[in-house]
């Protein structure tokens, strides 16, 4: 039997999110409705819906429709559409990308702590996994010299999350180019989960698939694009061998993402400028609220995210070993849901999904402050 480690964050949300009255745990930018999506293109949106009413719900385009693949390709500089494969969210993309690469005995280096799938899934498949640690005092960034020390002749894969979950830290292009050179020195692949697209246009940010022939970019519509409900993601890479291997795995695990989901995904990406403009507005407004709360709340501190939808608060007076106990108290006594940092192997902190609606955010932060003073 496969010995999978419990997925800490997802296990917490599965257990508690339906109990919450005030949910400030999620990392999606406030989700769009189907009406919102169709209104991105009023005339054609209605036409698409009318067409879908008459659509035969077959498997559709197995790897993603030409419309979907064409829109995804526009997110990259030089990725041919044949090397873009639709997946069941970014989680599905990470799952099959790692499955297509890793065998027992392989060596993997994973940014840590970050999204748990990126280090525990390779380990489950039999890889030796070394952690590339991030440092709070360095704005949650890892150190290049430590990566150089970790890499081996048999290193097959380096896993990163850019921007990172749950800290929001961004590795810029200059930094990534150094990572690429380290990976290239031993012929390793780099898998970059890029669901948290930075909305600050001044950031020098690049998808790893644009920087490296063995770079694998995974992404989805779930976070920055505000449509987690259709469960559409993708893999993009220049590596033909890997793409063909993933095609085989998709036949065993996914087959397709579905006619309806594909059509909605293509429409959202076609109008990504409008969607991202909305997302940017929400992030700017809510980040100002979050910063004002932190600056006026002496019991917390934060390294602020640079316009990505996830944030990580530090509790200044709470004993780290009581982080989850406090999160349960907050939920049961105040109805407020956060994700305790121990679920990311970082006790003493918590993930706050600040990109919900403004009323929910303000109420949640106010009640969080109350709970910090009441918890004994």
C-alpha cells in the first residue's frame, strides 16, 4: 500500500471549512460567478452558453481544446501548443508531472516549507528528498548557496512554488536564472508551481518554462484567475520527452477535463486582462486593509505579500506549539477560519486568505484580534 503522508492544509480545510461563519483561510481571489464569466464577453458569452446547451457532452478535446491551448500559450514566450496539456487543476498538473519523472532512488530537491505536494509526493514515489529551506529573516526566500550544496550528480528534479504557498514570496527572474544554471549543471528538471501569479507589473517575474528547456510550469484558473470551481489547470514545458510521457499518464488518470470546463476556461483566459484587472483591484484594496490591521495589532507581524493572494501572519505572543489549538478556538468561539502554520510545518504563524470580500475580511481580522487577547 502506498504510504501517503496526510496533506496538512487540505486535511485542515476538509475538516473545518464547512463549520466557518467567517472564512479568511482560502487563497483564491474572490471567485467569479458563471454570470460574471459570461459577461466578460456579453454577446459571445450568451452564445457560448446557448451552444453548450446543445452540446453533446462527450469527452471533447482530450488534451484541451485548440481555443484553450492557444490562450494558455499566450502566457509564455515560446511554448508550442502541442506541449501544453490540460489537467485537473495545478494539483493534478504537479501530480502527473512528478509521476512522469520520478522513480525510486532518484534525488529531488524541494523548496521547504511550501506547498506540501512538492516534497511529499516525490518522497512517496521513492525519491530521496532534500529540503531547500526558506528563511523568514530573508523575506521567506531560500539561499542559492544552499541549493548549490544540495545538488548532486543524480539530482533529477528541483521543485519550487513561485509565488510561494503560504508565504507569498516571489523568486524574481534574476534569481531563477541562477537556479536554472544550477539545475543545468547536473541535467535536472525544475518544476515550478505558478498558480499565484504576481499582480505587480513592476516585478521581474518569469515562468520557468520560458527560462529553461527542462523547466515545467504548472498553473490553473483556481487562484489569480478566480475560478477554482471548474478545476482546470495545465502543464507547459519545452521538453518533448516529458510531454509524451505525461500524455500516457493522463490516459491512466484523467483522460480529459470536460467540455463545459474547457469552454469556460478558454473564455476566462481569452479575457484574462479583464479578469486580472479585477483581481488587481481586489488585491490592492484588501492588502491595504490587511496592512492597516497588522500595523495596529501588536500581537502580530507580517512580511507582506507583493500582490499575490496568499499571506502569512506571525503570532508574536502565542506559543508556537499551541498554534493549531488557537486556530480551533478561533473557529469554535468566533466562527473564523484560518489555516494554522503547523499545517505547513511552520508553527507560530497562520495563512490568511485576505482576497475574500471586504466585509468578510474586516470582520475576520477584528474577531482574530479579539481571540488573540482572549485565548489562554
